[in-house]
C-alpha cells in the first residue's frame, strides 16, 4: 500500500489476500526489544558527548579542536545514517535491526581503544548505525502493528510507539548516571567498553524476531521478477492491493506521491534540529550564559527536563492517534518555540525559567514520537526504510548548520540569549509551520 496525491491509498485492485497475522506475544516482544535497542543507542550517542571533555583532557585537545572533531563526527554520522535505509530495504527489517544495534556495540568497543582524533572520527561515525535505530524501529513496528492480532496495540499504535521512542530521554539519563558512577572507577575508556555488552545482548535477542509479512512479500516479488516472471509478480502484488511500480528505493522517495512529504519533512527535520541543537545539546550553555543559571542547577535541570520530555513523547503519541500525527507535530513545535521565546525574553527567576524551559522541551522532543511513526506511514514497503532513514539523517546537517549560525552570531557580538532566540526558538516555530505543508496519510493497514 502507498499514498496517492490526495493522501488516499493506492490500490490497483480490491485486495483478495491479507498478510499473515503477527501474534500478540511476538508483537509485544518486538516492541520491548525495540525500546531497549533505542535506549542503548541513545545511551551510546550521549555517552560520547558526555565523555568528550575527559577525552579532550586526555589527548590535550583545545575547545576549538574538540568542537571541530565533534563536527566531523556529525558529518560522518550523517553519511552512515543515509546509507542505512537502502540497506534495510534490501536485506530486510530483522537483519537491519541486528545491523543497527551491532553498530552501536562496535562504535562503543572501538571508541574504548581510541589512539587519536582521526581514528575517533572514523569509529564514532559508525554510531550513525545506532542513530538510525529509531528509523528502522519505526519501519518495522509500522508494518508489524498493521498486521498484529493484538487489537489494543493496533488501535493505539501511536501511543505504543511513543513508549518505544521515549527511550531517548531515558537513554540520556542512563548515560548521565552511568558516567557519574563508573567514570571515577574505570575512566572514559572503561565506560565505552562496558557499554558494549547491553548492545550485544540486544543484537542476539533480535535474532529471534520475525521478519515483517510485508517485507517477506517484497522478497517474493523480487524473486519472481528476477526469474523473469514480471506478470506473475504484478498479479501477486495486485492480489494484496499493492502498487506494481518498480524503482530503486532512493529514487522512489523522490517520485510520485512520496515526493512532497520527502521534501517537506526533510526541511522540517533540518530546521527543527536548530531547536534541538540549541536547547538540548547546548542547553546548559544557554542556561548558564543566557539566563545566569548556575552550572550545578543546569545539570539538575537536565534530569527534570528529560523526565518531562518522556511525558511529552507519551502525550504526543496518544494525541496523534486522535487528531492526526501531522497536526500534533506542527502544533507541538509551534508551542515549543513560543515557550522557549518566553523563557529567553520574559522569564525571571529559577521557577519561571525551569517551568517554561521544561514546557519547551515537552513540545520540542515529544512530537518525535508521532513524527517517526508518521514517516513510516508516508512510504510503501519497498522504500519505507529508505525514506525514514533519509529523513532521520537530515538531523545532522541541521545540527551542523545551527552550530555554524550560532558561532557566527556569537563572533559578531550577539549574546547567547539573542542567538538562542533567533536560531533555536524561531527555527522551532518555523518547523512547526512547515509541517502543515505535509500531506496527510492513512494509517497503515494489513
């Protein structure tokens, strides 16, 4: 199934067949493992940023050199993440999920023996596999939830997926707690080495998951075409109500009904990461330099903000099932930008700053639960993983561009408060407005 220019499903004929059902137990198992995999992927991603000051001190890197290394790693991460989707659309969802979580394990293990900057850029770029975890999860769970026998999950799929996507704030908290406990004992190399084991366990657990029925059909169609039985493949596709159009996945996301959402969502991802970069990645700097919050209090706020952020995921997943995922994403980001603007312009005192900042994070990160699932609904089986992974990878260009603009503003004499307002708050509001240009899509059916 795919979506046409009006948002309706393309069905060349009334479906004569249904995909095999996936049992309730298998659905819940896949959901739980996806949650763990995403949480530990975030854990590895945040672990690097948290340990970067320790690594800089060890190798004698200046702040500017450390920043440059981090930027190159972002570029490498984006390149790797871009390649994940076409691979997953080729080898399948199950193998793709094993690949991404294995990438997290390899990145952590290799980081533990880092001899210098060039090596670090290379191995941390492998972390792009882990960053793609959410895109592959969204692809697989979209397909599984469409054919599950668990009617409760099928009816509330957005809410259930939001619990998986909530692995981001929990992974951030886990990384912070892990570093606080183990860094004094095993050092930064030991922290990376220990992080390998949970990822390996999850990779082994995923070997027992079932491939999605939709992808198994896609494999059958490819076999028929490879054997020269194009007519039989077309007839089989029509019997499931699927489009028979053939094209490479990376080409398919820029064609026909998929083109508009690829362009709109891609632009929204890039400029929304202006807000993520400013208020999440550089959040402590904004608070200490822009709002005169002490460094200790800014760290305490990290716990509060991420706890609120998890609630934001659940809220947007639940509300997206009711008013539509596109709408709740757009509304959430606009409210987020307004909350951050009020934080930077009128908020005074710790209580007001913490309240408005947390509200901004609630509406900034929460919509990602709806966004990832919505992305999976925008594409059909042959290019679903490619589309979601491509959009997911655009977060890195957004982070790089935002960092460059903030650096330029600060260099020209603009203060942190004004820079955060112009880049972070305005970018977040704009991303919400852009979302309403995306096409509405139907919930995936089996």
